[in-house]
C-alpha cells in the first residue's frame, strides 16, 4: 500500500512540475517593466539634423488580455526602421512575442495564423516603452497591425492597427 502511495505522490509531483512549466502561473503576478529610450543616431549621423520620421501608428486594443499603449513605426535618419511601443502595458506570460501581421486589424487568434506575420522577437517587458527593429524587406503596406502574441498557447493578447502617420 505504501508503494502505491509513493508512486501516486511522485506522479502528482511530476504532473505539478510539468503544469507549472507549461502555464508559468507566477507570471500572472509579476510585471517585467522596461524603459528603453528611443534609438540614438550614430556618430556619423549626429551632424545631420534629420530626426526620425513616423511612418505609421496606432493604439492597442485588448483581445485575450488587457493591452494598452501606442505602436509607432519610425524611419531612422540612417535608414533603418524601428517599431516603438510607448505607454505600453499588457499581461505577462510565457513565450510572448511581438508580431507584425498582414491584416488591417486583428480581433481574434485565427487571423494571425491565416494572414501571415513577421516575428519581431520576444517581448522585452510587459510594461513600458520598448523598441523592435523592423527588417528592411517588410512591406508596411502589407503588414498593417502589431499583435502581442503568446506562442505557447497561440493567443492574441492585443493588437494595434497601424494607419499612416500624419505629418
């Protein structure tokens, strides 16, 4: 009888550890705050007074988890592009990424999968200002939404539809 209890206890412990690893419940209570400054111009570009140019922007709306803030794509003076999230906040979670999605807006999970996306990388923090490089070959006329996506559970936390920035 003691042997059976031991097997059950060990099995329960293994299941509990696996469930913790998969769901990472502590992340529901822990914020990772970042405060990344806007990318500085290189020394060679510092003499040129050209400022970054906003190309597209849009506010986040909530999908599966409360998400807020502003997403803006900038062209940098030296020619690169960066996605900047400002006053950003969402839920923390396991394996959360920032996607540019080939859709005008994303209200669900299926649209992300069917429309196509570009993964800009793991989220740097679930609270605060942050920057993500946008690859040169990404066509912003096609990829018109920013989505915060949990890859582990295929869940869209929130989306910012992008519109052309007004000069």
